[in-house]
């Protein structure tokens, strides 16, 4: 009989009480694991690849507002700009709105030049550039919907109507791309801007964002200032930022994600502390006579502290580890959706979660330890 065995048997002495406390802790850490993973996913731009020398030019009013197509050539003419491309948000989905897709209308040749991490075979690349109704899709999207090369698919837009009077556009799958960057985006679809522009009923000759590749990444700030100065006081002023800043601005429309996660997780942990701490305090109060017996037999205070803290920490670690494991499973299931294909539960979430579980276990043990150390042997033995 060692101390761990004694702690474990004492903890399981009342199975129903243990189970209820275990579930409370599990739920708190399930929320922690899921929300921290989603926050990390969003903070990284949803797994979108980023490159330090790419700049994003959008409308100063809001990145959701379009820019005139004529701006593309004017941006390309600015000193220090090596290459440009452009894209327009399609707001697409497949068959039903629940199958939302990260979908963009792009200029194929220049877009693939600026995003070399999108890997296609030479044949697929040539086919995409050549085929007006061609579309390239990420591997996760292809696997999710079972799309194959040469297949015709119909995508719908939640924003635009086509000239046929419907929200549907028909495309030919000309390529399935992989992303060369670890954790890079493989959950998007890209098709020809010209095909989309000619067949939509609104927003013609407008682009959502202009992508700029600088000759020298060290001149990014200077180039960004030059672009915005060029369109200052125009009908469509611009805001030019790095890709990282662009994605942060995109996330800002959903509010302060970090604060929301902190509030939800904090509330869950505070509730857990109150429930578990109060229950453990009542449990050890009921075991006052046992503590008095241990003292009467000569067990030192350190032994009693180890038993009290051991039960609390073991309970917290068991519930915390189980909650994190369940969160890992939920995150894995969410990855099956193409919109969350790059979602992962990193090792830092595991480490932080287990550290918090240990700390919370120690905190909930503080009051029972204080009470146990103050137990008087004579008074304790007198309690039935």
C-alpha cells in the first residue's frame, strides 16, 4: 500500500461524488481545449499561407467593399512593385449553404505566381489557365466532396446572381492543389475572374483585394504608403497592409476573439473552482476523525498534506486530461469540414491545459489542507 494507492482509493470511496466532480472538470477543460484551438486557428488566418513580402490592398472603408478593376494596373506601375494579382470573394457553397467554401475569383496566371505554395502539376496548371470555366480545389475539399479531375461541379453564391437568373455557376475541375507550407491552406477553391465577372449581374469590373509582391520586402512600408497616397482623396481610397495585418482585420469583424475565449474559459474555470473546492472542503470536514486518528498514530503533518493535495490534484488532472483528450477528438472531427481543414490542437494547448489542471488542483486543496492541519486530536477523536 503506497500513498498513490491510498489517495486513489480514498478518491473513489464515494463513486457518485467522484463522477460528478470529474464531469464538471472534464467539461471545463473540453471548452478550454476547443476554444484555444479555434482561437489559434483564427489567429493564424485560418491556416492561410502568409509570406512577408506580400501586401494586400483593400478599400479603406472596409475590406468587404470592392475596388475598381482599373486600380490593378495603377498599383502595378508603382515603383518597387514586382508583381500584382487580384481576387474577388465569391461567398460560395456546394449544394446547400451548410457546405460553405472559401472561394475566390482570381486571375489564374498571376495568382499562382504570387502563391507558389499552391502546388499543381504542369498539366493541371496549364489546364486551369487555359480553361475559362476551370476551377482548382484544395485536397481537403476534393476529399470531402469526392471531386475528381475533369468533373463538372456547380457552385452557388450567397452574394451574387448569374446572368441566368440563378445563384449557380458551373465549373470544370482542372486541378487539385496541395500546399507546400506546413499547415497551409488546402481548403479553398479558385476560378477565373473573367468568367465570373462576365456572368454576374452586379459588381462588374470590381475586385475585392489586390495582392502586391514587392521587389524588396524591406520596402514594404514605403510601397504601402505610396499605394495609399496614390488613391488618397479618390472615390475609393485604399488601405495597404501586410497579409498578417489583413487577416487580423478580417478576424476583427467577429469581435475580440481572444477576449471572448478568455471570458468563456475563465467563467468555466471559476465555476469549476467553486463547485470542486466547496465539495472537497465538505468532504474533508466529514473526515475530521480520520485525520485525528492519523495524527494520534504519529503520522507527520507532511503526510496528511500529501494525502489531501494528492486527492485534489489527482481528481483535477484526471478530469483535465480527459477533457483535453475529448477536445482533441472534437477538433479532429471538425477537420473533416473543409473550412476547418487546418485546425489543430497544438502541443502548447496540451501543456497549458495540464499545467492549469495541476494548478487548479493545488488551489482547491488549499482550504482542506488548512483545515486538516488545524484539527485537534482530542476534539477530532471525540467526533462520531
